[in-house]
């Protein structure tokens, strides 16, 4: 497996800012409308990152032209992140135009860079009209604004998923089946692990910056509780499943392309969303640790870990073809605690403690289940 280069890691640094912006957007718009908008932006930003991660599987990030491309994409991603707070309030057109430039520009560059590799040229040729079309939908949505913007951005995301799932079929050219995607699955796994770390680091930044505004014994206790929650999410992902997952994907043979598409393109953003929602809950915890739990704070504090565990449960199910009963049970318990926390009502700190306890229970159950099996290398 090719190690992740410093250029790739440098590119990833921008997304610390991105996830922070998304968490702050959710904090500023704590309702279903704000959550839906944050989800739309997260999906679009994720497309920028994950397609770049796939690209660096086939391109050489240590070569000067690719390094220049990543720096240009880094600048574009920084502009995307900067416009997130105003993406639905006047800044959407800037976001959309940068998104178009990044998605189309990267694909055109890749077409030039992979000349001499027919299967790669074929794949990028078929992806280009799909990426250009969905990017133009994003631009159109930003131009018309209002509810039409949300509808068109949602349509662009759905079309993007359909295109990727079907191999970007183009009339007269056919499609690019996942079986032909000769991808280094272990490298992609390592790249997505880095993004999970970025998201967890962002959650610590949010809580740390809130703590710095007003430090006393109660706030310090709330910070320790929030920190423990972040550590628990990290433990669920990294303690055992992350290294084993990289091995499973690396040994998947012809299934590597399709397995990587499902595990990384579709399931990892669910986990990232869970971390962002949890960070919003941690910010509320630090602001009012003793306040009664409201519906919003319960959904943030308990729903964030539930979303993360749901995504991780699906991830483990896809890789190991097992029924993730522990994670399913944890999600059910966390969601059941939402109305309990509101109706009693419990203090926000108590809800946070319960969320961490449920996540720790998943960790303990994993320890008793024994090591995950890695299938033999295909012949």
C-alpha cells in the first residue's frame, strides 16, 4: 500500500475548517431546516474530498503537476468552507461556482494525466459529463435561490449517487463498472480514517473554544464529559475495526472498487455527520451543563452518537457481512432516550453522560466478541 503523502495530508487540513463551519452552522440553525441544509452542504463538500481521495489513488501526489492540482483544490475547498455560513443567504453562488470549478477542473486534469491508461481514461471520460451536469445543477440552484436552491442541490446529490452507483453510464459509451476500478483499497481506508480524525479534532476544537470563553469547575467537568464522548467515538472506530477494515478492503480482489464505493463514498459521511451533530451537542453542554434538556439538545447530544453508530454499524456490516446487533441496539437505546430526556426532564450533562455510557457499552461488547476475522486473500 502506498503511504499517504504529506501533500494529501496538507490538503486534508482545509477540512478541519469545513467541519467547524458545518458545526457552527448547525449550532446557529438548530432546527430541521437548518439540519437539512447542513446535510446538503456536507454531501457536496464530501464529494469534493472523496473524489480527490480516489484521484490520488491513481495519480502520484509526489509529482509536481499533481501537487499543484492538490494545492489548487485546497484553495477551492477553503473558499467553499468560507462560504458555508452564507450558502443559503447570498453566498450560494460563490459556493456553487467554486464547486463547479473544483469538480470539473479536477476531472479534466485527471483525463490529461492518465493518458496511456485506457481503463482510467474511459472512467474519467464517462464521469466528466455527470460531474459537469450535477455541478451546473448546483449553480442553477444558487442562482434561483430559496426552496428551489435546496431542491436542486438535493437533486444534484441524488443524481451524483445514481451516476456513481451505476458506473456513470453515457449513451454510446456504456458505463464504467466498479469491477474495473483498480483502486488501492488500503490507501482509501487510510485516507478516510484521516478524515474521521479531522472531524473528531474539530469536535474537540468546538468544545475547547467554548470552554475558553468561560472556565470554572462546572464548565471543566462538562468539558471532561464532552472529551470522554469524543474519545469513545474514536475508540469505536479506531481501536479494532479501522486496521482490520483496511486489510479486508485491500484483500477484496475484484470487489475492491464496489466495496470501496459503498464503504467510503456513502457510509463515511454518515459517521462524519454524526460527529458534527455530537459537536453541536457538546457546545450546548458546555454553555448550559445544568439546563433542562430540550428537544434540540437531546437530538444533538443523543442523536449525534446514534447517527455515528448507525453509520459505523452499516460500515462493519458491509465489510464483514455480519449483523451489527450491538450497534443497532445502541442506536435504539439512544433514540429512545431522546423523549425520556425531554419529558423528565434530565439535565443536558446527564444526557451527555448517558450517550457516552451507551457508546462505551458498544466498546465493551466489541472486546468480548473477540478479534474480527480477515478473509483470505483471493486467489
